[in-house]
C-alpha cells in the first residue's frame, strides 16, 4: 500500500493563503503527528487554529514554536496578533519588540509597535515609534499610515490629512488611501471619504483588500439605472450591510429594481423589506438573466454622492418582522424595557476592545423601573439581572421583532446597533476609545442614526466610566427627564 504523501510547509502556506484554515489545521496536525510531535509544525497548527477563531487552542502551539526557536519571528508575530484579539496591548507590544530586536531594519515593525502603543492609549510613544520607522525608510507607507492614525487620535486632523495627501501625490498606495478614507470619514468629509474608501478593493499591505465577486455582469458605476436591474453584493460585516441599506432604499424610491445577496442571519429580515425584488442567501444560485449589473453594498454611498447634506437621511429604513413567538409579556406596571447587547464576533480584531463582559452591566439593573432583556445571539446561560427572550434569537428578523417591543437598546459597537438605528429605535452605543469611523471622535450624536446616542470611553479600556454614564442617563430616562440634546457629530450640518 502506498501512503499518502505529507504536505510540505509551502503547501501549508498555500492553504493558509487561500483561507482554507480548516484544511490547513488538519494537515498540519497530521504532519506533526507523523513527525513525532515535531515543533517545526507547531507554528502552522497555531496559525490555522487562530484564523479559525480557536484562540485559546492556538496560543500553546505558538509558544511551543517559540520554545523550540526563540528567534522564530513568524511565531512572535502570530502571538502578537492573538494578544491583539484579546485586547492585550502590552502583550502585543512585547512580541513586536522581540521581532524588532531580531530584524531591526524592518520599518513596518515600528508601525506595528506604534499600533500596540496607540491601542493602549500611549499616543506620544506611538508617534515617536512611527517616526522612528520613517527615519529608517523615508515615506514608508505602513509607517506613514500608522503616524497618520496617531496624529488623528491626537486631534490633529488637518495634519493627518495633509501628511497622507502629500504622500499620495508622490506615489499611489492602497494602504495610505485606505487610511486617508478613514480619516476623511471620521471628520465628516463624506464625499472625499467614500471616494477614497474604494481603496479597499486594491491589493495592499498584508493582502487586505476586498476581492471582486466574480459575477458575470457589468459593474454599475452610478447614474440613472433607467430600469436596469441591480444586484447588490455585501462584502464586509453584517453591520456594514445594514448601514448600506439606506442607499438601497433610496435607489428603490427612485424606481430602481434591486436584489441583494446576504448572509443567512439577514435573509428573513431583508425579504420583508419592500425595496428588494429578490433576496438571495449566500451560496444560492443566481440567474444572470434576472440582473443587468451589480455593485458592492459599501460602494453605494459613493455612487449616490453622499456628502453629509442629509438629503438621503431618514429616521428609519428597515421595518421589523412581526413574530408572535417573540412577544414579551404584558407590562404589569410602568417600566422601561431595555435591551442589552454586550459582545460582537470574537474573531474580529477589534472585538476585545469593543466587547464588554456582561457582569459589568449589573449596575444598570439597580435602576428602579427598568427591565433588562438580552438581545445577544446565543447568550446562555444568563445572570439573574438579565431576562431572556421568549424564544432564542436565531437571526436579525428575530432581533427586529424584539427591538420593536423595547424602549431602548444599550449596546456595544456591533450589528444590532445598526439595526436599531436603521429601525428608528432609541439606541445608546457604548463606544470604545477611538472606535469605528462612523461614530467620529467626539460628541454624543452621529450623522447616520438620529435616534442613537454615543457614550464614549474617555480613555483606552475605561468601561467603568461609560457604564456609570449609562446608569445616570437611565435614571433620568426612567424619571421622564429628557437628557440634554446630543451635540452634532461631524457631517450633520448641510454643506
């Protein structure tokens, strides 16, 4: 009998590059077992497990790789990434510092150290670190991008924009254009920002880009659809898709015939929205004859000319899906029913910074006249201070039915925040320090959702202050006292 040949590391690299992480993990384990637990394969096991979201399983294998070879820069970088997933800026910094000691001439390592320092709120050190990288390689795009983010976090927006614009005049670079888009959008410069945001489709540093879907149709470039049938294709997270639907609704109002491809959790919800002719689940067959052109969901703001003038803004653009099985019990006395959502997708690199342990919300349960309900998918078991839903939440149609019965949602920066805003429901966003571009860098209001109030971390990692602010506002809310109107966010005023 001929044994099956084992894959060599180049083939493992290929599996990882093709994002076949399950296959890579399976083959790396097989090789490791065949070689007598050879630590040469420990890195591949740890890397593949990490990409699969099995973070606690990944770390011991990467530590084993480092034990066998303390100068394994790949293992150091992978462990730094795992520390980032855990929100551990100091652990992330330690491993990047170790790589920098081994390969001191790589300017990108200074940018990675600057990112770790920035995550920990150490902005002055982060700026020095990024500038050290630029001293080694003038105009290095990775260091320039890192420096621009740090300068932006300092509040020096014009300086950050000027730095990147000057560099892009010399050489076009996807990573710099992506960073410039983020800074424009944070500042409310939406027309420029969404135009630059198309850089997400260009190959860039570490291969971070959105690939075309390979649909055998022409791509819509904007303008009058004139009866053409448009297929909208999501490319990022669930929240991004919900965010972009305001523009799909606008096209529907203009007479466009729209269809959309969506992940399973959004399928039932979007089938109930009147501005789509067809809603396809991911992987479902799509006939080319039913469509004339396609576009990415997050390209719609640029294609429709979003400029911050509020001409396409409305209070609500998603209707809930009624569901008697999700009906809450009748109120026996006057209460404020508050939904809680405390965590996002664990594999998101920002999740450790944006998610909050549920027990941190317990002070809210001490407010008289408040009932707290879980709006978290897959939350079980729950502590006594949070009530469960009548039936488990299985998708966003369920979430919409629940939100339609609540008075308020208090949530971290994850998809239900977008859904509540899109439905026109009152929502308080507990926002991490220097969070997503949609929420800007200051103020309690956002251009995107008029019914949203933003409660911001005053410093990196400080959720205690945010929960305390939420409790004080909730006391006022129960007492019938209207909180002071939120200050306008960038881009709210007509331009």
